[in-house]
């Protein structure tokens, strides 16, 4: 798992000490499978647990994340929606729903869910990053997307992905020089990131920008060929 994915996992992911019920133990085992990069096995393990105990918010939150990794977007949205009323103060299912809605092309709803996650936990840069990407996907309010990206950097200045997001928002605003600097910072922190390398090469005129695809067709960035594939950065894509 990457630093960003690990950070996501550390935000109250099930599996903490003090597990007592069969549901808690089962969810923790599914989380362990997921962290061992076996999302299909994690989903298969989790499904009967949630069928027996549909009130497990932790289980639905985990399943939403797993479904996103598996590109099962409709099922991810369903799982997130099952969790939201169980833990309305928790930003994680809101952010998962936002991501799924973006991939489904339901951009207004995605933006709303992303902002709800920020309201629930304003000091977590992940949710500001989700706001930025939901606005970028909606092709509107680029200035607000850039502000959200800057906020994420301010909250976690050592995460390469947030500089990458900032670069994408600056590029969308037409600020090529500033976008170039943001990508350079991202690559300084994470030199081997081919997505940031590509975006920088496009700005430098060294590569051709690929034709824009419909937003639903965005591919999660990462190794997609193997059975143990997981996205390196859930929001990154070649435009």
C-alpha cells in the first residue's frame, strides 16, 4: 500500500484492539485481507458478515473502499449509502460515496458529498483533495478546486499527491508556470510517479495531451493486470 492509502487506512479503520463481537472480528479479518492487497478475498469474506449484521457501519465503510478498488462502482455507492445513516458524523462513507458518484458521472452529488466530508472532518487533507477532484471532474469551479488542493497541502505538506492535485487544478485554470512548479514539487517527493511525469511533460511540450475521455471512463492509476492489483493513487488519471 502507498503512503496515501496507508493514511486512509489509519483513519479509524476497523481492526483496532479490543474486538469482541463476531462482526468486529470478521471485519478486522477482511481489513487484513484488504491491506494484504487481496480485495476480492476481502469482499468475499465481508459479504456474509454484513448479511448477518447489516448494522455494522465499519463493515459497510470497508466494503465501499474495497468495491472502489475492484471498480465495482455501483456496489461501492450502495455500501457507502448503507453506512452513512449508521454513522452520519463519519466522513469516510461520504468521501467514498463522492468518489463513486464521480465515477458514475453524477458530479453535482459527488461535489455535495465531498463537501459534507470536509464539514465532518475539516482537518483531514484527504477530504479536501476529494473536493478538488470532484470539482475537476465536474468541469467547473476550478478556482474552488485549486483552493481545496492548497488546503490539503497546508494540512499535509509532505504528501506528493496533494501537489499533483494542485498542479492539475492550476493547469485547469490556465496557470501553466505555477502548475509546472507544483508537479516538480510532487516529483521531488515522489520521483517515480509516471502520472506526474506525464503531466509535467505535457506542460513542457515534450508529450502530447491525450484526447479527453468521458469521466466515467477514467481509469484508476496502478497495476491493473494482476490479481493483486490496487490503485497507487485513487484520484490520479491520465487526462
